[in-house]
C-alpha cells in the first residue's frame, strides 16, 4: 500500500473518531421509528446517513429504481412542485409482500451534515405496515432499508475518499507552491544582499573619490585665481606698451 491511501484512511479515521459514539452508531443503521400521517403516528423504518437531504433523496430514488424497479413520484417538474413525501402507489414489492403496496418516503436533515430517511408502506389508505400488526412485512421493509443503508455507506465513503484525495492533492500543490515561493524569495534576498554589498562598496568608493575631488577642487580654485592674476598682468603689460 502506498503512502497516499494510508494518509487518506488516517484522515477518514480521524473524522470518524471525533463523532460521538451514539451518532456514529446511528448512521447507516436501520431502526424502528414513526412518522405523522394525517395526524396519526405510523410505524416507519428510519436510516440516517452522512450528507445533505438532497444527496440522500437522489440516491434513495435511483437505488430503489435500480434495485426494485420502484419509481417514486414527488419531485415535480424541474424541481417545481416538489413534495415532502415521495410515493409510489400500488407497486409490487415481492420481497415484502405478495400484495401491491403504497410505498412512501420522507427525507429530512436532522443536522447540517446528516440526513434521515423514513420509509413506510401500506396496502391501502388505512392498512399500514407496522411492527406489531404485520411483523414479517415490516421486517422485510426494514431489510430493504438496511440494504440501502449499506449501499449509501459505500457511496458516501467512496465520495469522502475522493474528497480526501482532492484535499490531499490540493495540499501537496500548496506545499510545492509555498516551497517554490520560499526558494524564490531566498534567491531574491541573496541577490539583493549581493547588490547591497556591491552598492555599499560603490558608495565607499564614491565617498573616497569625492574627498579626493574636493581636495583637487580647492587646488583648482587656487590655480584658477593664480591664472586670473597672471592673465590680468599680461593684459596690463600689453596696455602699457600700446600707450607708448
């Protein structure tokens, strides 16, 4: 096994480890519950999963269609008219009963990171499956929910693995970018320090040259004054000759 899968598994393990034991135990496990149908409590099988309610709603419908050829209605047209209760009227579910069933599903989000599926069924508008009155059919319904829970767990973990791999790749790219930035900055700093040292030497040379030129400037001023006086004397001499 390479290092990347090990790191990813450790990341997933750490994520699961921070979950409360009660919450972790509830995820992907079918359990008995109830829903309110026309102001009356009805037995329902419930499953909680990771992810959003929309994720659970989409996967539940596709899984149910692929596995049992049951097409739930209630999504409306292009999301318009979407209902809280997904249903399939009078469909054959041989693994539950030899009779046709009305199949219902409600999906909610108990938290920001989890979703819950509630599944219940009825032979007609009044005869609902229950753990007491129809125990075998209700147990079969629970088996369907548990099978779905196993598939949902696999799908969620696979997606989490993909997300973890993407995060790992992004982190590795960020590490490479930062390392490259550090190297470039160090190289640039070294070049700047070299320039500073060169400029410092040039400044020192300039100061020395300026001092030497200042001495020469004083000497030049003295010579300039001397030459002016010499020129003036020659002019005076020529003027004296011209007057004779």
